[in-house]
């Protein structure tokens, strides 16, 4: 990390917040509206570390091996999770390292409000302010038995939190038999204000564990990336939109050929955006196509192959895949802004809220 001009930013710790599945949400820090940055910036993860970049290139960076990056909801911090499950953050206004180090022992966190993040921790949703080092319990979670009966010889082997915002949490409970390399998902959406649990049951065609989901910005639906495995080398992607108003599931998506997967799914304004990967069954270690698809009234392709990310506003941004890559490994590319290459060896880019 850079040392010139570096200073540590210290913030007061927030008080302990209450827990309990059936009670109202505890009172936290005042919620503020996300403020736009004075210059359009991006959180970037590369093969050597993470940082904050703009159209001129990397503005502040940290060397290391990181799993995930993002912005706090108020855009004041860019955060990253390292291989030990520790979250650290960088002030976007001054590009200084924040004093808070949150040991979540997790692989993913979710920005909730202000500089507060949340994550799943053995039966509870935890939260912490990125400027402090004191995680507290946001909500204890007790999910009921699945509404769909388990298969013969199968048991529930785990619970994953796959999406979270201030008002709701999306879980999958995994069903499998001992020694199996597949998993059947039982989906739940928990209202964090009332404690109500809505079960969506199984998605019949998916036989691997759900890992990626996104709650629509209006809070009315959830989009989940699925994968139906044929063998060790091939399977077929799918996307499933849970309607939180009428309780239906829409599994219509972009064209997903055999040997396809979804590398990324996220919200972009009012749209849901995903990255579709395709490879050859005869050469499963070689990626042959990478395209971005956007859902508004239907699914349409955005940008041209081989792209990993496409953003059209407020600035034209593309992350273009380069070189050879296996479909299930880290895929790198060149970051273009307004048609000009800005950074190389980029794995991930995130926009402010």
C-alpha cells in the first residue's frame, strides 16, 4: 500500500445491536443517501491486488490476494476481502486506508447502508461498520423445514446466504446424499423487518449449489444464477427470477447452450445483468465465448464477445476478456473506458451505488 501522505482514519464504534428473528430491526446509524463521487471511480480487483481507478488509471491500490471487492452503500469506502476472510477498506475521497479491519471469516459481504456491511455467520446475520472492528449480530435466523420432501437417503448438508439487503435475506438450504458431488436447492426469502419466511422450494433443473444472486433495486424480485451439471466437464447455465410479490418463479433466460455457465450476476440501475461463459465439451479447459446479457422487458445482449462487463452510463466501460482461460477459473481482461484501455490483468470491476 502507498505510504506517502497516508493517515489513519478512526471512527467511533457503533453500539451493540439487538437480535431476534421475530422482532423489529434494531436501530442502527442514520441511513444516508448514497452520494455521487466527484469523479467517476471504480473499485478494481487485479491479479496483483485491488484499488480505486478512474478514466486516468489506478488512483490508489493495495497489493494482495483478494476474493471480492465493492463499495459501501454511501460510496465513502471501497472494500476488499482477502484470502483469510478479513475485510479492509479504502476511503474513496482521499484514497487512504480506513482503520477498520473486519474479521468476518467469510468469502462474501453485502453492503447494507452507510458504511455497514453484512454477512452470514453460523445461524446469524452479522454486521459491522467498515470503520470499526467490532462485528455485532443483526438477526438470528431459524429456517423451517423445506416445504418439498427430501429425496430417499438425502439430508440437508448446509445453508448459504446468497443475497442480502437491509430488508430481506435470500437463503438456499442444500440437499444431497453422502459423497454426492451435486446438490438440490431449497430457496427461502426472509423479511428482516417482520421475520416472515417465504419458501420458494426447489428449482428442479438445477443440481449444483446456488452461489450467486441479486436482489432487484426495487426489492420486488431476486435473480439467481443456476447450473445443471452433466459431468465433471460440462453443464448448462440457467437464471431464475423469484417474484417476491406474487411468489412465482420465472426461469426464462438468455440462450444457454450446453457447456455454459454464469460467471457474474448483478444489478445495473433497474436492470439485471449477467455474464455468460461458453466452452467446448471436447476442450473444457478453453473458454470460447464470453458475453453480457441485460434484462429489462426481456433478455438482450450488451456489447460484443469477448466481454466480461459492460456499462453504458454514466461512462462507457468494458472489461474485455484476453488470452486463454478456463471457464471455472479466474478470468482476466483489459479495462476500457470510453474506448481507451485503462488497466490490464483485471479480474473484477465494481461501480459505486
